């Protein structure tokens, strides 16, 4: 687009004042590109542009025009090029829209992160990503990416966003603006004739047997390691001391049982049959442990016959016969003995045990003789 002579007169007035002005504008695909530059102060007595500028401006504009055609969507100021864009021009409600501002500049130029919140309408800023800087061919490209989203159908236009930058060694802060970006947010298409569709069934993820086998192996290894460490730790610990009660000898068990039965005073309480059954059981159990014979399963006569075959039983054969026979009368013939007979049964039981106590074992001492 070429300006009219009236517009150039305005440019000439700004040039006389030595201003920094936006002097050229080209439309390409509906996006406006700008070129900022410094123009030296010029003195002129006339109101029109001097002849020198009338001759140089067409050449300058032509060169600028071809440069802009080779670099669409970019504006340049003091070795700084900037462009703004989105991935596409049509989105659905709720889609994430990635709005990018790319600034290409020379080394030594610091770019201030632009703020776009005030420039947004009909869209919301969801997230601002971390700026990415890439160095290439002596220049630096810094990309600022913003994640936007809209929740209603609308035509969205993001106006030019000012970006501040500062050149190294210069305290002045300059500004360059992006190109405007436009896109459309659409609603989902609804087809009433299609009817209401059912909810989709759950998606089944196929089993990955390799992963399952790997986790099983890991589980077995972990369990084995834990068990090994547990056993190793337990093996290194000293076993707790548990005092073991000395095992009683057969005659000690029998004497203890007779003493407990005597303290129960069964026959004094009228439990005569229970008394005789208990006392004969103690003696018969003693015979089993002392002489290795099944006395609890034998009759009185069978018990006496086996006792005769055992060593050291001669002193108690007749005493045992009388003792067991009296108990059989009470248990099986319903005989009611006198009190002195019940008392005598206890004395006979003590005597049977005491007469068959084995002699103590004496350990042989080994004597050592020194032979010279």
C-alpha cells in the first residue's frame, strides 16, 4: 500500500523534528508489519519534502518492501525481530491454544518477558511456560509460550503485544510490538437427528505379560532378600535362656502323686472308690516307668507275673498282691473297707515305691598316675 502525498507531508514534518517514527506500513495476508527507525533532524524552510528526500525515499521504500516480503510476519527494530503466532486458526471449546512470541535478537540484548493478560479477551491464560532460548548463527531466538483456552464460541483477536528490551551498555528501554493474531473458537457440532448415544464402554488395556513377569521376578527377589536378611539377623542373635526343669525320676513322680492324693482326703470325704482308683493308678504308672511294663492294661495277676520277671521286685511281690487285691474289691465288688484299711493302703503304696528305688549311680573317677 502506497501513502498519498498528504500522508508524506506528515512524514516530512516528523522528520524535521528528528522524531523516531513508524514510517512504513505494508499489509500482507491481513497482518500489519512495522518498521521502526531513527531519522536525523533535517532543516528546511519549505513545507514540502526537500528534493533530496524526494529522490531517496522511493529507493528506500522499495528496498524495505522487498525485505518485508522475504520476512513475512516479522517486524525489526535495532536488530530485534519479533513475531507472534498460534498453531492454527480454528479451535474447539476447551482446547489448549499455544500462543507463541518469538523474538530474534543479537547478543547483548536483554528481552523482558511480555505480559499478555491485559491483551486477552474471550480466552483465559491457563499457563505460561518457561522461556526457551536458542543460539544460532550469531543471533539469539527467545520463545515465550502461553497456554490459552476458551470456553465459549467466539472470534478471538490478540492485539499487538508490546515487548520491552534493553541493549547492553544502554540504560534506555526500547519497545517493539508483535503482530496481531486472530483465530476462532467453535462449539461442538450437534446433530439432533442422530439421537442420544450411550456412554462408551470402558477401554480394556491389553495385558503386557513381559511387564507382569518382570514384576513377579522383582517381587520374588525382594521377598527372598528380606527373608535372607531376617534369618541372618536372627541367626546372629543369642538364643534366650530358658531354664529347663530337671526331669523327675519315676519314684519321684510316684511319691509326689501319693502326697497330693493324701492331701485331697478323698476317703475321709466318702469318696472311697475314687480314692482306691487313684492310688492304684499311681502305683501302676510307676511300674510302667520303673520296670518298663504295661501295668495300666494288666490285671492284678498279670501284673504280679510280670513283676516276678523283673530284677529287684522280690521284696514287693506279696505286698503288691495284697495292695492291688484290696483295691479290686472296692472298685469291682462294691466292698466298703474300714478306715484303717484305707489308711493302710496309703502306707502300702509308699512302701512299694520306697523299696524299689534304684540305687544312685556313682560316676567312676579316673585317676592319673604320673610315671617318671
